[in-house]
């Protein structure tokens, strides 16, 4: 409430706007610096993991085919596997910083090309899922924010059930019903819009239920606030009240949650892509894991970590925009 | 007040049955879960087979009963490892001074920066697929959560009168931590363990589903679902029942876990 007042009483005074902007900039810079440190740590851990891996890199490269020691030595030299560990680490850091993840051991092509080819399909699935999650949870929460006891337990019950469903099982059920029985959607690996519907539903169900739950509880809390009575006294409709006034208060914990969900979807999409035999990073990384194709695995993991970290910065900025109360300090309250 | 109670008792009952299945599967069925029968492929539920048979003619009910152990053990093992490891790390961060705290907290940030399932993939890629590596991978993923909760609890207990009093009696730091701090910090950690057990069981079944868990022909719920995938057009039951078993287990665990968490939250305030 106090925040809304300060906003209203700030008619675009340039000085104030400038401090606002510089505060936001400082927040973003502080978060970015922290994130670079975390990613540096992740790269270091990745490098150490490769060193600790049972079986040498040369063995993986040769894929168990027997060769003369001379060929072996050539490969060792070619991949700089005989350099001191620290030199290897530095050159590894340098290459990663330039976005060069090396060549896939198995596919014999630059990792970046392999990942890049699969990325659009996965991003489409994740984007569609986030969209459905955001829209679906808001609708469900606005509908379910009702004081009546049976409405409460109905929504709570359905939410717990949906959260407990393993997404890949939901995918199988959707396939059985809508593809194999009703023939509404393609069964395997179609990359059109029709092929996106069922995977999106399977992936979005659990996060939608979780976000809806948090939103609904937030709405119910906000409905007790005095400003609701004020708005009602002004004769506002029930739906407009919820969408325009109450939702903003409930949105804060939900945004944090959405950030976390966006990150976890990168992992979740892998499984769903397998269920629906979709093209995507999931299939790529899964076969890389089975073949111990470390450059590919590490590239995907680091890519996901980067996305995760960027999403978290975006969430912080969003919170800053949604809730004026978090603007005083660098940290959200 | 009655409603949540009914849920709690139902949840506990389901957990008891599942635990019994995992411990003594022979009590629930006399059928061999791995016995293939080419004359009874993909038989629908009913008749001699309660829940039907799978693509190899194996009895689905028997496989679900025998599948309880591998399906629940990976998740439970991962949570147990993460609980012990995370608590140790958290207590260390809270007790070993600011430098150690900073180092540990930043390392946990690094682990948390990678989306869970991908981190498990990384561990499995390094160690090779299988039940034990899946357990270790899932434990690595959930360890930071336990460490953070344990650290926060220990720090919040630092100034309490009985802790100060124990030091006053001349007790050494390990003694105080072991006898007074740890037992009081354990409530929230255990509540987190129950709640994350459900998520871990889903995650471990996902791993088996994509072939990174126990190898076939092990009767594991996720692996059973993977086998059912190619026969979806012919039969729904091999895909339906193992998944229902996972859902029921997770639902029961979450219900009990939520109740536990509420109790712990209520008692610490």
C-alpha cells in the first residue's frame, strides 16, 4: 500500500527516476558479478570431473578400438592431454569463455553445432510450457481463491494429485488417450504445433499446480488486507478486484517460483522429449551421457546453468518492478 | 481438523503397505515377476492376471510388487545420503568460522546453479549408469537444500540460553554441537527429508525410464514404463499401473511429509 502511494506521488521527476535507474543497474551488476563467480566455479568443477573420470579421455576418444601407441600419442598431443594440469585448466577456461566447447568425442563435430541444431525444438517446448504454466496458474488461482471450505479442499486435493504425477507417466497417459485412442494428435516426433500440445501439457501440469497453489494462498492472504475493503466500497467487480489489485500482491512469491521452474524445465524437458520421441537437446544429452561424451554433457550443463543464472537475475528485476517494497536494498525482502 | 487427519492416516497406511511390499514381496504374490510367458503377451487385466501382463507375458501385479524395493530404495537412499551429508556440511558451515562458511556457501551455490536433473546426468556420465550412481547423483542434487536448512538452524540456535549454558559448564564445542545443537536442528531437516523423498522417487523413476537407473529386466516402476512405451497402441495397462504405483507412493509420502512439516513449524515458533 505504501509502495503504491510513493509511485503515485512520483510524477516523473527526473532526479528520482535517475536514482531509481541507477539502483536497478546496481542490482543487476551485483547479481551479474555473483553469477559470473558461480559459473566460473561450475566450469572448474566440470574440468575436475573430466580429470577424475574413470578411464582416460584418450580411451573414450578411441572408443575401445585398439591402435598403435604412435596413433595414441598423436591423439594425446592433438588434444593437449599431455600438458600440465594447470595449463590444461587455463586453456579450458579460455576456450569456454570464448564459447568454444570443443568437439564431440562421438559425433566428431563441434559441440556448439550439435547443441545449436537441437536447441530450437527444446526452447519451443520450454517456452510453450512456461506460457501455459503462467496463464493456467493465474486462471486456476483466481477461480480457487474462495473462502468456501469445499472449494478449498477440492483445489488443494487436485493440486497435490497433479504434483505427485510423474511427468513422463502423464505423457504416456496423454499419448494413450489422445494419440492412440482418439487420434487427435500425432503419435511420434512431429515438430509442428500439433506435436507440441501433448508434451507441453505433460511438462506444464506439475508446475502449474505448484504455482497455482502458491498464488491461491497469496490471493487469500491479500484478500484480507484493508485495501480490498476500500476497493469493494468503490463498487469494483469481484473479478476486476482480484485481477487488478489482489493478484499483484500474490505475484511476488510466484515469480520466484517461476524462475526456479524455468531452470528445472531444462532438465524436465529431457525426459518429456524421450517420451514423445521429440527432437531436442534431451535426446542429444541422453546419448552423450550413455556414450560418456563429456564435451556435449558439459556444454549442455553449463548452458543450462547460464540460463538458470540469467533467469534468476530477471526474476530479481521483476520483483523489483512488481513490489516497490523490495527497492530499498539490493536484496529482495 | 478431521480432514487432514484422514489424509494422514491414509498416507501412513499406503506407506506401510509399500514398505511391506519392499521388504517381503513374497507375502503379496506367489508369482515370479520375471517369468516370461509367450502364450500370454499383453493380456488385459482380469482372469488369471489381476493387472494384466506386459509385452513379455510377465504378470504386472507381481512386477509392481517386486518393483517396490528398487523403485523406492534409490529415492530413499539418495535422501538418506543427502540428509547425512547435507547436515554435516551445514553444521560445518555454521561452526567452522566465516571463511569456511563463505567457501561452503559458494560451493553450494555452484551446485544449485545447475538444474537438478542435468546435474544427475553429469554424475551418471562420469560414473556410468546404474542404481548406485543414480542414488549418488540424486544425493548430490539434494544435498545443498539440507545443508542450507541445517546451517540456518544451527545459526539460529547459537544464541539460545541452553547452548550458552552448556559452554558455561565447560563443555567443548563438539560436545555442545552433538548433544544440544544437532538434536534441536534436526526437526526441520527431517521434515525436508520427507517432503523431498517424493520428488526423489519421481526423479529416480525418470532416470530408470530413460535407461540410466537399474538395468532391465529388473522390475522397477520407471523401467517398466519405458518398456510399455512401444506397445501403447496395443495396450494401456502396462503404462497405466506402474505409473499409478509411483503416483500413489509420492502422494502418500507428500501427505505425511506436509503434516510433519506443519508440526515442526508449529513447534519451533
